[in-house]
C-alpha cells in the first residue's frame, strides 16, 4: 500500500492535516512540521509476527479511515470549524471532536457536551457519537453514489433522445442535426476482473465483467483515484483489495459491437488476450488512456463509409480495462499459531465457563480500540460472555466451546494487556456443561436460558466500580495466596478455633469476605467475617471500622468470587490503611473450587454453600449446606435468584417450594404481576390477513368496528343524496362520537345538522351506553335523562334521517336493522310528519325541522320561546361554516344550552387543508387547482378565523383533531 498526499492538492488539504497529526503523534516526538509530499508505505510497519504488531497496524490503518470520515463531516458542518481533532487518533487521551462556531460557542461531535466525564454514560455517549458519525459517513457515501448514478442515468436518457432526434433529421435530409441535438459526452468503460481476484473477493457472476459510464471532464477521466472511484460504483468488492489496472482500445466487430476478451485462462491460439493491454498506474496514464479513446473514436467513425455506416458508428468513446490482483501487494497476515489446526467450535459437545481479570501496568491506553480488538480476535472461537474494559484493566466472565479452550487460552496469553498480567491465569470451571445443560443453566424471567447468549465487550470507567476518589497501585495489593495454601491456612485457623487455646486463637488471621451480603448469605468460608455490604463501594468504611483498633501487622486474608475485588481491597489495606500482612485468595472462590476438585479431591471444601456467579446461572453449588434464609417462608436454602417481576428484579434467597408457589417472585404483589404478564404474553396477536396502503386505512382497520347498520346508512346516502356523500362521518369519526356520548354525565346531546342521520344514530347509541353506566331506567325527555335533539332544515335530509332513526328504534342496529335499512334503497322514502320523536332503549330522540338553526339555538340560550329543554352535555355543530363562532357563542352566553364542563364538537375545522394556506398568507398551486372556487376560499378563511378566535377565548379549552376534515373538541370551563 502506498498512500501519497501531494502538498498542493487543496481538495485533500483537510485530510492531509488530520493524517499528518496522527502519524507524527504516533511515530515521532512533537513538534514535527511536514515538508513537501508525505508517503506512507507498508514498509513503515514491522512484519506482523505477533498480536501486538497486528493490532498496531490495524489501529493506524483504522486511524486513516476515521480521519477521512471526520474530516468529511467537519467540512459539512455549516458554520463550524474544527478546533480539536483528538478523536482522530485512538491513542489521544480525550476522544472528542470540538467545533467552534463563528459566535464562539463550543459543541461536541453530537452537538452536546454536558455529561459528567467520570460516568459510564459519558463513555456510552461517546461511543454513540462515533457510531452516528460512521453512519452519517456511510449515508453520505451512499447518497453520493446514488446522485452519481442518477446523473449518469439522466445523461444516458438524454443520449437516447438526442440520437433518435438526429436519426429522424438525417432521414429527412437535414444537416448539422448533431449541433441541434448534441449527445452528452460519456465514456464507456468495459471492465473485466481476473479469476484469481474474483475468487479471493468472492465476487458474484454479475461482477465478472460490466460497463461503467464516466462523464467527460470528471475526476474519473483525470486521476487514478477518480477512475477507481467510478469503478467501485459497480464493482463494490474491489474496495477490499489492492489491484492493478491495464487498458486497451476496443475491437469493433463487423456488426458494430465491441468485442470483450474472455477470462485469461481462455487463451486464443495460446495467447493471453490481455497481454497487449498497457498499464494504468498513474494519473498521467489515465489522461493518456482517455486521450487515446477520443482519438480512436473520431478516427473510427470518420473512416466508416457505405449505406450501413450509420449503424456501425460508435455512440461514444470506449475503453477496455482489465483488473488484476496486485502482484506487489503485501501478503495477507499469517494465520496466528493459536488458530492453526483449531477444531471447529461449532462441533463442540460441551461449553466451559471461565473468568479472568487483568490490571496491566500503565492500564489500557484506549479502551474503545481495545474492546473492538477483543471482539474481532475472539470471533473465531464463538465466544460468549460479558467483558468490561476500562483504562485500569479488563474483567471477563465467559463461556467458551470446550474443544477450543486451549486455543482461546493461547490467544489470551498473546495479548499484551492480558498475558502475564492475568492474575492466576484463567479461572476455568472444573466441570464443563453439555450443550443441553448449557441451554438451561441460566434463568431469564423464570424461564431456563443459556448463561450467555452473545459476546458483549463493553467499555466502562472502571472494571469494578469502587467509589474511590483516586486510583491506587493495583500491583501493590498484598500476597496472592494460591488456593491450596489458602486451604491449609483455613484448616489451621479452624483447628485453632476448635482447640479453645486463646493464644492460638489470637494468632489466627482475620478472614474477610469482600463480597456483597446477597452473596455471603448463601455461601461463605468457615471462619470468615462478611463485610455485609449492599455494593462494593461501601467496603471502605466497613473496613475502616472493623480494623480501627487492630495493629498494622495483623494478618489479614481476603477473598471474593474471582479475585478482582480482593485486588482493590488489598491495595486499599496496604496503601491507605497501612497494614503490612495482607494476603488474598488467588483467583477467588472460583479458583479454589477448581483447584480443590482437580488437585485435592479428597479434601473437604472449607467453602460451604453456593458460590454466587455473575452469569445466567446466578449460583454454583459447592456443598449441599443450606446457609441462606428464604425471603418468603424463612426456611433454610442455598438458592439465590432474581425476582421474576422485571420491574422489581431484586436479588433474593428463596427455596424451591416458594419459588414454585410464588412463580419466582419475591412477594404476592410481584407474583400477581408475573401472572398477569404470563396471561398477556400467551395471547398471540392475530396475523394480519389484509394490507393497508395508508395510515387512515390502518387506523380504521385496527379500531373497533361499527355495526353493519351504519354501513347501510352510508350506502343509502350514496343512493339517495349522492352529492352529499362526502358530508357523512366515516366509521372512525362515528366511533369517536359514540365514545364521547357514552362518557357524558346524562347522555344529553344537541346535534346541529342531522343530514342523513349517521351521526344522530351514533349519538343515540352512545347516549344509551351512558344511561346503562349511570343506571338510568326511565326514558329520557327534553326535561331530563338521556336525550338526543337534532336540528335540520333540509326536508329531504330530515325524511332520510327520520327513516334511519325509526329503523334503529324499531329493529335495533344488528343484522335485522341493517337489513331493514338496506331496503330503503328499494322503495320511496315517505315524507315525515311531525313530531319526529323516537325511543331507543332508554334514550329519547327528536328531529326538529328549523328554518334557522342558529336563531333556534340563540332563542334557547336566552329563554325566548322556551322549548322546555334542559341543558345538554354535548353540542355537535355541523352547520354553516361562516357562523361557527356564533353557534359557539350561543352555547357560552348562558348555561341553558350547554352545561358547564360540557363539550362542543365542531366539524370541518380544517376545511380540506386550506386553512394552512390561509394562515400562511398564500394559496398553493395545488390548492388552487383542487379548490378553485371563491366559495372554497371564503369558507377556508371563515374557518381559519373561527379557529384563531376560539383559541384565544379564555372561556374554553380547545383541541383540534386531524381527523378527516378536522374536528375541534371545545370544553366549556
């Protein structure tokens, strides 16, 4: 790989600065000033003979990609200039990108920078910001490709049109037609890829050969980099390899088609079809290649003669380009020794649980980079688990296929940050789990599951949160006592306690269990003193209190699950409290269990009960001793779990009997929640047998449906008053009107504008539901109870509405009512007499013919010509749009029409969307085309005026629903 950055190329200036900063920071002591062109070659890096070298090369190469990405993003920030580029190098201390705007304000890459840098949230936000930048970079690159392809497609279409026009004019004998209809200048590149490279990159048959079109005067005609970029638009796989290009002029056959050579193994007369191609390895070669194509194009077309010469002409300059694997490319990195002859991890019969930790001197320089490296290097092992990486070190709990355990161990030993710094090596559980056992060894919401499902390598501020305000020297943490020596020391301490010899008892060491209280309740070493903490951060005050009167040479022994917490406790005891005789159990209880099982199986374990572990298993039983107390019955048990109510999830000790009875929950309350969740999850969502083209259709499809009776009202309206079909409520709006009516205090509804009775029937049905809810048993009237009054002035509409309400009252809204409603289309609608009063269940209904509905309502409000009606809960206004404000005012001036707290429902308050144009002071072309009439604009203005005025009225609260043509819900205060 040779990447050259010319010093005078302004288009790559920002990338040059970024990359130079990275390289000089890594390889040379600052300050360094680049002079002239700067070349980076593979020979700069040592041969990758170890994992460390492999990581160094990968990290530096990755820095180039990150530099390119962030440089591109920086240039796209409108008004923002880069003032810090520390993210560009993974070895810088503060991985952020800061921008300074023209106004002097500072922003981070994500636009915010207010998170405490000492928290894990800070690390998460950094990672998300980097991932967002990568996604944006990929999105920009794809958009660039899309725009390029779209531009080429448009030019191709123009070429076809121009060619057809020229041929037409030529047929008519017109001259100089090409000047009138010029064909856009494109170069046709016929690309073929050799078999070796195709096999290596696993390219599909489509990518064996293809055509690429390049615009004249584009970068693809001027530079090698630009040419490769154009080729990558079709041959994407080439981005992953190093290759060479060779070119040739086309061979045109008698029929005017261009001959393309086959694979190099298909030789003609023993001759390689590509041996006469010239190399294209520089910008100068690219320029010459395209110049030759122009000359050949002109010479060939000028030399054609005869009647069919027009058909044989080349449409555009063409070039043949052959792609081969670069013979001088650096060889691929050799297969690491730990992968040589490694079994297939997918063929394992067992899984092995293991854990390890490491505090390397100097820590981990770049946790994010190291975490990505671990994910990549462990991928061949099908490793599962949870790994934390921080500047202070690494902490891992994992599951590895047993047949590759040794390979995995060798891999870890070759990683500098692990290797010799893994205290006590890798803690491996002595008994592997069969695949069947592994599948059910964990617990997830009361259901068996694997201990780990995936490999998660997460970056944290600390691998174990300790709460200390400063970091200690983890290399100075007391004596790391091997498990067998620890076992012997505990046996001696036990004998001393049992001897009742005071002198011997005083000489025994203090044994501290550094785990949390939920761990020590189910398992503990004989003679150990638990710190009884809720979390590890509480340990320091407890230790101070327990050791405040102890001599500094007091022998102290500490242990924990895997040993990592004891490193920190040991460092604290020696460095902060000054104790000189501190030791800790090497590898923790896990190593003790394994060592005793493998090397001294005849010895009785001095750890009694269950060892709590941090994976899906929760606990591993070492002895059958039941030390814990069941949280629900108080009985003895060694079982520990988490409450299966996911919103509780507390750690608890619970016996088998109570676990079954309480369904894995900690209390009756949580058990009830678990049972309710189980019932909910047992309900399978029905598979949708229907697709929807719009959200409106989807909403209607998944809303409660109305009775078929309402569908018949729609059909009747279309048949009897077709010009007004658009005025009828749809099923979603009808269901809303029903629900609003059913929630009223008395079920009293005033409807202004009956039309054909669709909304009227919805209100009557809703009022009936309200009557059932309040237990009203009498029939509602004007004076009291559930009652619907509907005002209408159109006689024909009244006749149809009355027929529908009458059918509803007589036959109901079921199948019989729907059948009777459908019959209205087969006979004449009779003229309705007076009065038009109906009864549906306990709801009274009346349709009133009025000459002026507004005057009628205003008279009701002022008590003029009293019609004897009690105030209503709901007033539905579907009347003259220019008088909306006056209808509402009539409902507000007194409480005789609408009760306090009642609601007004005003229909058509968005008026076909034209209110938006009125509000913005313009009428769009689309709106004008669709709504050309002056009446439409007049009504839209009136509705907008109503909306703006009622929104300012302090007597009401307004909500406009974007439903159909707009529905305003106005509550009277």
